[in-house]
């Protein structure tokens, strides 16, 4: 007998197992020896018929698969089970039902690989006595009931709509945050710019005020130096008269209500009054700065009873009207001069 490769022949002698023929040439006794079983040692793929199974959440599924196995012990495969393929197929179906009953419908799709491994382990434990090993089991098709399938489709659509709504809301939220952040930054920059503008404006106004005050101080210093010179009273009187005439030139141009002095046409009296006030203030300042000097020795800061108001020669009583507006003011000036003279005499005696 010539035995092909990857096959095992079981020889019985007079109805009893005798030996296992190896591939190649083998000699048998006629009539006494008989080939009882021929087993293939190749990997076999068996189609597991479609069957129904109930999951842990009571959903009925129609499921089928493919089983891959191999005979590792021809003796046990021949004498351990009547029909090895049928036995292993039934075992695969029952094991698959048992494993599906332990998990829910959602896990059937997520844990498909682990389900295959569990079925293979369960089959190998039971088929060990048959001389058969299960290499792998693959679930080929899972069919759901119509209503369950529609419900799952609706669930998938709802989940995708939910994700789309979440993504859209997150996009709107991010856009609002970006807009708000942009407005915030713009307001901050605008406030900082306004702050810097106010600082610069205040600094400029302060510098301008300082410059104006400095210029005015220099002007007053020059004016004071000019007034200290001889015959400066005439120039001051001329300036006051020009300013008075210029002021009258601007009257009644902007307002309808005006307040005028009673002697508006008497320019000489107005100039004399202004010069007398200046002389009085200058005399007081001079007396405070130099108390040891007799104010009557310096005609610039004195006012005599006969009537001098500025530096220069004394004038007669009739010309006092040019420097004072009325007799009452002239009497007050003379009285003030007398009081100062009396006080000076008392200080000298003490």
C-alpha cells in the first residue's frame, strides 16, 4: 500500500486496531489486515451553519462562522468520536450561544476578537479527548432583527447629530471667545492709548504753563528794571493810556450789557489812579525790604503832601487831579503817608 503525505491510515487486523500506516510504502497481509479509517492531517475549514443566539440584553441574533481545526491524534479521532466534523460543529454552535449569552448586543461588535478567542478555548477543552485541536474561529455574519437594526441606525444618526451639534457649539463658543478677547484687547489698547494721550496732553500743558510763567517772569523782571529808571513814569502812563483807548475800541462788539466808569472820557484821571496804586504798592514793598531807609529821602516811592506819585520832581496841588480820580482818594493817600511818617519817627526814637 502506498500512503500519501499528510494522511494517516488506521489498520485493523481481524477487527482489532493493529497499527498506523506512515506515508510511503507499507506491507499488509491480505484478508487478515484491513484499512479501517483514513484521516487527513491537514488543516480543515468547516462552515458553521447559521443559528440564532440570545444576548445578555435579550436580543435575538442570527450568527454563523467558520471553524479551522486539525487532527493531531488519528487514533483518538478514529475511535474517540463517531463523526469528528459533526461533533466539532455542534460544539462550536453551543459554545457560541453560551458566549453570546454572557455579553450585550453592543459588546458583540466591540469585542468580536475576544469572543472568537473565548469560543476557541472552550472548543479545545472539549475536543482534547477527540484528538482534534481548534486553531481559530471566525464569526462571519451577524444578522439583527429588522426593528433592532432600525433602532441601531437611529441611534447612530442621533449620536452623529449629537457630535455635530457639540462640534458646532464648540465652534460658536470658540468664535465668541475669540471675538470677546479681541474686543477686550482693543478696549485695553484704546484705554492705554487714551491714558498716554492724557498724560502727554497734561505734560504738554504743564510745560506750556511753565514756559508761559517763565516768559511772564522774565517780562515782569524786564518791566521792573525799566520802571526803576528815570522818567519811566511817562512811558508807563503812555502805555496805560494806549491800553485804555484800545479797550474802548473793543467795547460793544461781543456783549450787549456793558459796565463803564462815570468818568470814562477822562483818560488822565484813570492813568493817574493806576500809577498811584503802583507807587503805593512799590513803596510798601520797598519799606519791607529796606526798613532803615527813610521813605521821604527817596522820591520814587513817596507821596508828599503837595502831591508827588512817581519818581521825579514834585508837582503842585492842582496837578494831583491828574493822578487821582477824586479828592477823597487823594486825602486817603496823604493820610496813609502821614501815618507811615509818624511810625518811622517812633521807630527812630526807640
